[in-house]
C-alpha cells in the first residue's frame, strides 16, 4: 500500500499551497486513494477519498475543502452533490463527463487509468468535471491526453516503470507533462512527490 506525501504549489508562480498526505491501494473492485491536506501553516484544509472501478470510473468520491463538501460518482455521466459550509443546502449536478479532476494527484492517476493509453498513439479527448479551489466549485473541462513515452528505471526494490503523459487543456491550449509510476504521481504541474514509504503499486495489465 503506497503511502507518502506530496507538496503542492501554484503551477504558475510556485507559491507553496501545502501538502497532501496520502495512502492508496489496488483492490478487487479497482483502486482507492485517501488523503488529508494541510496548508503551508500546517493547518488541516481538506481531504480526498476517491474510489475507482477496474475500468477507471469513479464509483465514489468525497472531497472536502474550506468546509465545502462534494460527493459524486459515475452515474449517467458523472453526478455530484455539493454542500455549503453551513450544511443548509445542497446543490446537485450532472454532466455527460467521464470523471472528475482537481488539484489532488489522485485525479491524474484515475484519468490515466480510465484512458488506458498506448505509447505513441494519437491523443485522446476526455471531458471531466474539475473541482476548483478553494471551495470545490465544479467546472466542466475538456482535455487531450497522450502517452508520450514509457521508461523503466532500476531501483532497489526492482524495475520502476514511469509513464510520461502530455496533457492539453483544450479551452486554453496550455500543455503540461505528467509523470506517473503505477498509482503514484512522480511529478506534475503544482505537484511534487516528497516522500514515499513503499513502492508504487502497478495496476494489473488488461
């Protein structure tokens, strides 16, 4: 069960945003990721609990930030309920999308698993619901993902396979690179893996 810590920062000006302490593991129905987020001052600022099925679809999401909460799943596209800090009201949403995204590295792993890309193949377009900081406001986004390369690195615990993805935001044309090993993000815009207690878990081959 990989367990570790990511540091988060603004991808544009590199302002520190805090840390995400996580653990994740494959299971009989897919994969689950659980994390706690802290701010630069060390105070708790949110959490993520994401479970995906063997096809990469979100079967359960619970995200918390600034006392806001979003619960969602893949139902008729993706469906979610967003609750306000006071708990006085809840807003439901549904769009024909494939999954969720946001600042947590969990969403990058889930999207990569969902798309099952082949190195060198043309980019694949995917529609996602982005939960934007700081209050988890939902926004539909379109991205194009391509698996640009796959490299094997020798480690003390055996070979580590690292996938390099090119991700394009189709509304702005902004392009960035994401490196993923199994179920751990090694590096991505705004994300750095600072500590990992156990090796990444490799997803089973299809």
